[in-house]
């Protein structure tokens, strides 16, 4: 009579095991990801109402604001200008970084390359450097008084460019992101290249294709999913740029406190003390990132489907 009950308990234990393994990850996700997002959304719909001089008990109350914070964020000229700066920054970073990553991956995948392990490590190593340290390193290399490169230009009588102000600032800041992010994207693309079957290359060589033709007509089309993945990662990282401008800001007067949208959020929350407006701006930035990523992903999937049906 006890056999059926033991079988039921064993069956229930086996079915519940996956949920038990997922429970710690689900709890951590809820505490450190879902809960902060929900709290930020809640703050974005409220504001602080001050009575009188704002002194004493009950002088500052949190009240419902509706869409007021969102309206202010979308009409804020500083936020719009910061978004335009990031778009210009991304127009430089994304194509150059992914182009170099693809080039390095193709070179490392070539049969003629030597010291492949050392080259792979050397290209990837800048990604292991923390972003703040990398920004400080390049920031001091940009300063005329301490930069050895600018010292050499001055020694040869050549003009010293001001890399910390104006249009050159975009190039200087983009260089930091490209230097640090190319290695990661290269590893993703290179891993995809190494997973391709060798029979494809052999068939292309038998057809008389050169190394360049194999790279352009075989390798790149077959690693297109990895290229799309790195492209989305790069877009998201570009929209969320914070370390580089925030670290370089004390070194120059050419970077305003709202150079990027995340700097605007930080300035509103911790300098201006308006955490509700900062939450609304953060939610707008998150929705814009999601919408852009979703639109690009749909366009990429549509193009892939059309190419497969031809």
C-alpha cells in the first residue's frame, strides 16, 4: 500500500527539482533587478511637494505627479542635447569598433598568421582593464602637460591638438571605447569563425577562391548572427555610456555635467536632489534603448528571412 505514495513523492521531487535550482537565481533577479526597476518606475510617477519653507515635519511630502516628470524629461533641452551627443559618439564607435573586431578575427582565423595565441591575448587584454582606469590612463595621455605623445609633437615643432575640447573630444572619447571594446567583440566573432566546419573552406578552395574571397563570401555571411549580436551589444553600451565622460570631466572644462543621458540622470539624482525626475529620465532612456534594439532586431530578422527564402 505504501509503494504508490513513494512513487508519487519521487515523481513530484523530480518534477520540482528544476524549480529548486532556478529559485536562487529567481530570488536574486527579483531583489537586484526587478525590484529596483519597479521602484524607479514608481518614483517616476511621483514628486516632492514642499509647503512653506520646507522646514519641519510634514513640510515635504511625496505626491502623485502623473506624467509630469516624463513631460519634463522629453522637453528638457539638456537631455535632448545629451542624446544627440551620444548618437554622434555612437556613429564613430560602433562601426569602427566592429570593423576592427571583424578584421582582427578574420586575420587570426587565417592559416598564415603566426603567434595566434599571443595576438589574441594582446587584442583582448584592453577589455580586461576596468573602464575607469582605462579612461584615466587615456585622459592623462591626452593632457598636454603630461602626455608623451604631445611632448614629441612639440619637440618636432608640430602643433599639439586639444583632444579634450570641441569636436576632437568625440574622437578622444571614442578611442577609449574602441580600445577597450574591440577585444571582446573580436573574441565573439573569432569563436563563431572557429566553429565553422572545415569542409566549407575546403570546398571554397577547390572552387578556386582566394583567402580574401573566402573571407568575404563564406566567412562573413556565415558569422552574420555573431555580427548582429555584437552590434546590439555595442548599441546598448553606447546609449549607456557613463564611465568615460564622467572620469574625464575633472580633467577638462569641455565636458558638461550632462554630456550623456546617464550623466544627466546622475546629476539630477545626486547633485540636484531630484530623484523623481532622474527616475523618469532613466525610464525614458531604458524604453528608447529597448525600442531601438527591438526595431533593429526585427529589421535584421526580416532581412535574414528574406535572404533564406531566395
